[in-house]
């Protein structure tokens, strides 16, 4: 049970970090001097971070449900 709680904490920290990196004004697109005033589609690392955030949210909810019924 302790391992599940620790995993949930680590997943939540990862979710917060990925969400902060996806912020349009200070995300991956402006890391190398890119312009952020125009909306662009997600490509490369940004697209991977987007899908990783969704996957981690699903894992987080799954862990929460698991802890609820154990």
C-alpha cells in the first residue's frame, strides 16, 4: 500500500511539471527563442509532453481508484 501512495505522489509531481512546461508563454516552444504569440500545432517534444500528461492523469486516477477500494 505504501508503494502505491509513493507512486501516486511521484505521478502527481510529474503531472504538475508537464503542465507547467506546456504553458504557451514559457513552454518548449520558447525555450530556444521561438515566438509564442501565434497559435501553432503541437509538434515533437510538445506533442509527446501533451500525450504523456494525459497518460499520467489516467494512471493517477487509476491509482486513486485502486486505493479507494483497497
